């Protein structure tokens, strides 16, 4: 006779994530704290913070990329400036929306500004195929300028 092996029950979290969210929300509303799936709830809350940071960081990288396109990609500027400006507006608006719901992300943006400038520079250099020596390795504009809706690094003459 073979011993019976008990399978570990699959948690609702793993079986049906959406149902787990609804169930957890209902438990919280009912103040049924004793039956909460705390391990997964804590993981989800921590994940939300990481996700917000990743999102705003990504928008900042793309914003820097497009500001560099506007300033340095002279060969494409006449054809692409309008689209690049629209992208700059879009990324600024996206960042602004994130900052409205989580103002503390402003200090995070300051912390990652140089890193995301460098990442945006890599994207820009890959797209433009310009000589990397022509593009500053460190930002030649501030985070405040990058987020300022009235500022662009190049203006038509």
C-alpha cells in the first residue's frame, strides 16, 4: 500500500488572481483581518510601489530621449519636430499624472534623473546613429527644465 501524498492546496491567489483581489477587498471591508492572505497581500502592495516607480522612470527616460532628438538630431528635425514635440508633451503629462497621485515620486525622479538621461541617450544614439562624442554623457538640462511644459532644448530661429 502506497502512502497518500497530500497536495498543497492551491491558493486562490494562484488559481484566480482577479477573484483573489475581490475576495481580499471584501475581507478588508469586513475587517476580517484574521483570514487575510497576508503574504500575498504584502507582496502585492510592495509590487504596486515598484510598478509606479518603474512607470514614472520609463516616462522620464523617453522624455529625455525626445528632448535629445529635438536638440541634436538636425538631419531629422524638419520632418520630425512636430511628432517629437507631441511625444514630449505626452511624456510630461504622463509624469505629471503620476506625480499628482503620488507626489513623493518627485524626489525619486530626482534620484533617477541622471540614470534615465543616460538610458534615453542610449536610445537616442541608437535611433540617430550620431557620433556619441557629440552628445553629452551627463544631462545638459535639469529635471525641472525637462518637466517644464514651456521649455524645449531647441527653438526655431
